[in-house]
């Protein structure tokens, strides 16, 4: 399917299923949100990377307006729906302040791979342990997808965008797994170095090497 959607380019990556809170303050996007919310229509968030609108983005819906300020600014809640590919950006939409795009929707294989996910989750939790952070995924492990955990794996925005462009769940999990395999040893090494520096100058109790062999 190919159609026109209003777009809200942002310097973030949004994944299908993700809940996103936004503060809307620009006139063009206040108009966009009011129209989409009133007419129950989705809009697109194509990531802005290196000052350019990216080809792949995420269709989102407004699930609620948390607050409307006196000057018309809004706090809204949105949810990611699906992946789209930009065919053409429409910078000027007749009688509208916002821009739009002609898009299509590539097939996205979201079949779960539970064994791969268990390995990925174990690595993410090890990363979080090293970083001393706690994250609640708010779902049972068996219900999680790559989109649920991607923001918790320490990916850069460029890497998150690469993941967005992968249209098979096994490919996305493999991407995250390879990233963690590279990152965790670096973090662990830095943590060991930190401990060595902290111990420098302290009295330490160390067991001597046994020469009786």
C-alpha cells in the first residue's frame, strides 16, 4: 500500500509498539497533532540523522493528550505502529503548516525467536549490571521483541536506525547480540580499570602465590 501521511521529523528512533511522550510547542506540529487526534489518523516520524530526513521511519498514533497549556502547547502520548519507507517528501502541503510524505509499508517479519531472545536478554542484563542500572521491560520475557529491548542495549542513534531498517526479527536480534558481544568486554574492562584505580594506595589483603609445587 502507498499513501500520503503527515510527518513529524525528529532526531530520535521510534520502534513499533513503543510508547513515546512528546511535548508539542511548534505551531505546525500543534496543527498536525490536533488534526490527527481529532480525525483518529496516524502520522509518521522519520528520523533526522546528520541533518537529513531518513528513508525509513515509524508510523505512530496519538493515544492521548496528557495536558494542553494556555498557549496551545501540548503534552501527548503516542504509540509506534509500523515501519514505512519514504518515497517522496512533500515539503509544502496545501493549506497546512506541516509537511508530509508519500510512503509505502514494507513487509516486516515479526515472528518471535525465543531462544535468541533469551541470549540477548541475558547479555542486556549483564550490560545493565556492569553499568549499575535497572530497567523494567514491563512484559514477561517470552512476550518481548527486539523493538522492546533495542533502546536498552546501548546502541547509538545510527545503530538504532540500522536496526529500524531490518525487516526480520531474527536479523534484529542478531544485530543486537553482535553489538553486545563487542560492547560488554569494553565496559567490563573499564570497570576493572576503575576498581584498580580506586584500590591504588589502599591496604589490600592479597593471597600470596603458593611456591610449594
